[in-house]
C-alpha cells in the first residue's frame, strides 16, 4: 500500500512547494500562508498537510503549520522525506507534528532524482497545492507547471502565493 493511498477517515490533503530562498519576504509570505491554510481548514475541510524538509520555504511552512496545529489540533502535519530517515541529517521535526514520512517508492530512486520524484508523488496524490515559485526555471517551476496541468484536468487546486503578493 502506498503511503498516501486514501482511507475513509483521511480528509483532504495539501502539499507545499517553493523556491528554497525567500529573499527577505518571510513576513509577507507567512501572512499569506496563514490565511490560505486557515481557509483550507475551515472552508475546504483539508485535514492533512505535507511539507518537505529543505530550504527556507519549507522551514517557514513548518513554522506556520506548527502554529496552526495550536489553533486547529485536529489537523495532521507531516514532513515528507526524499531520502531514508537514516541518511537525513539535522532533521528538526516540530514538536506537535505528526511525524515524518518516507515513501517506499523512493527506495530505488537515485539520490539526485529523489526530491523531484517525491514532489511528483505528492502532486499526484493531494487535493491542494500551495506554491511559492518565483523562479520558474528551477525544479519547483517545472513542478508547478506539471501541477497546473493536473489542475486543468480537475484533479487538484493550486493556491499560488506569487499571484497574491503582486
């Protein structure tokens, strides 16, 4: 069974992607993230949140989710790992997160492709994607393009923070 196969008790799911650098925009991004996550919980019944473990955007998302869990203790927040946990150095799991997830599908993926493959796995399985992509030439830009195709097919909804910040 895949780590994200739906079960009857699991609610809607959200994943986050973004460029690794925030270039001093943390306060603005944090405010928009809090608003979007709160709305997904209260209006769209999203209960499961998944975030990566690399870069400034992921760190900011983890911080916001940690605070949101204080307000909405019923939500679940997970860190998804592209590499086996044994090899992950300096993993700081926020105190009220619900754990880390390492998809077994990645066990045979070369390390240099693991993050890209993990991101595609997540986009293929979630209902919502919150994206902060300022550089569309990087991997996050390519993933956003892929997610936009899935959105056009009706498989998911994207909340693009860049559109809200302009």
